[in-house]
């Protein structure tokens, strides 16, 4: 399966990704909404160590 991130890097999508999208896209119509709750993991303060 192709790398879905390629188009976001300004590169054309891989043929495998285009085929995957062609075969499965109709299953995601309408495409699901993604909601995020809370602080993103990469900006969250590190958890306190238990000890």
C-alpha cells in the first residue's frame, strides 16, 4: 500500500495508494470527522516518574 503522507510532502501519490483509494474510497463517504480532545501528545509535559 502506498504512503498516504506523500501528497502532504508535495510529492505525487504513489500508484499503489491511488489504487487503494479507488477501491476503498466509497466506504468512507462521507469521510469520518476526526476530533481531538486534550493537549497533543508531543506538547504535553512528561508524566511524573513513579518510584
